[in-house]
């Protein structure tokens, strides 16, 4: 019941003129059956053997209705008792489907519609397969394109990161070099400042030390602890020490000068004396040398020193 319903549901619509075709088919089958019944003589002792064959084309095709020819009526010979009727040998019956079998054959129009539907479905299936194939190919190409874009993006990102790392490394190296250069300059500046400070400190110490032990007058502008020459009053002090020891009573003309070099020890003790430039008067020269020997010790200068060697000049009228 369900199979029939499904078949009728999916069957193509009936073609026009179906009743007329069915009537002609029934009429043709009736005439054919009558002709076969009339022309075939069945023997009682023969076993009738029938064979059936069905011819189907690869693709069912609907044929036009066959022109049916009405077979002529058989001529009945007059009954003659003496001469029996000779009937020809029965011919093998043609292979004809029984009406019952023929009635089960599918309708050509239905078969054609079914074939058209099958071909249409096949074509649609092929078209759908082609569309699916194109869609899959498009998806594959799109996927390949996405993969290429992704790889390219990854490469660009990798290159960007590498460039950033290189730049950071370069900046770090420059900062390191700059810091090292700054430290070196600071170290040099610190050393220079330390040297300048040490020199200034030494100069201050030397200046303070020099000022503490200096022997110059308050108005002196020298930088040494003491002057290399005797003070202005030192010569008068030496003359005052030696002159009382000179004994000379001779009368001489002029005022000859006797120049004597005297060497002393640090405490002023006379070590030696030498006449470096005679006065021309021997008695005066000898009187000066005796006075120096008698003095024995020379006085110290205002700074506490005794200058040696010391050149002394003596004149009779000084």
C-alpha cells in the first residue's frame, strides 16, 4: 500500500489521451487474440510449449501506435465427404506475450517521464558535484591564500621583532658607551680636581710654612723664607764688632781700602780670613787681619744667620 502510494506520489502527471490509447490497445489485443485462435490448430496429443522473450532497449523510447491490419476472414471450403479437408502443418506460434503479461508492462510515457526525471536528477547531481568541487577548490585556494598571508604576516612580525631587538641592542650599546665615556670623563675630572686640590693644598701649606718662618720685613714682597743677602744693619754690626780690635797709629795719606774674605761656621766662629784685595799699605792690611783674628766670632744677622763667606772692606778713615 505504501509502495503504491509512493509510486503514485512521485509519478509524473498522466499524459493527455491516455484513455484513447488504452482503448486502442485493448482493441488491438482482442483482434490479435481472435486471429491466433482461428488460425492455429491445436493437437490433442502435442504438448504445447510456449516461450516468452522481452526486448528492452537501453533507454526506453516511446513508439507510435502501430497500424493494425484486420486479418481477412478465413475462406471455409464446402463440405465434401469424399475429400477430406487438408489443413496445412501448424506453424510454430509466434512469441507473443499473453495478455495478462502484456497488461503488466509499464506505460511508455511513464517510463519516459521516469527516464527524463532520472536524467534530470543525474544532471542535477553532476551539476551539484561540480559546484561542490568548485566550492571545495575555492575553499582550498582561499585556505592556501590565508596560509600564505599568515606566513607572510609571521615573517613580517619576526623581522619587526628582530629589527626592534637590534635597535634596542644598538641603543643599549650606545648608552653603555656613553655611560663609560661619562664615567671616564668624570674620573679624569676627579683626578684633575684632586691634583689641583693637592697642589693648592701644598701651595697653601708651603705658603703658610713660609710665612711662619719668613725673616723678611713686613713690607717685603719676596716668597723665600729668608733673603740671600745680609740685612742693611748687618755690616754696621760687624764693623762695630771688629773695629775696636784694630790697632793702627801710623799716619798715611788718603784712605786706602783693604778687602778681606772671612769664612765662619754656622754659629759665627771665624774659621779663616784671606786678604783678597790689599790696600797698598802693608801695615794697614796687617792691622785688619789681626783685628779679625782677635774678634774670633762674628755676630748673627737679624734672622739669626751668619753669612759665609763674607767679604769685608776696611778703610783707615771710616
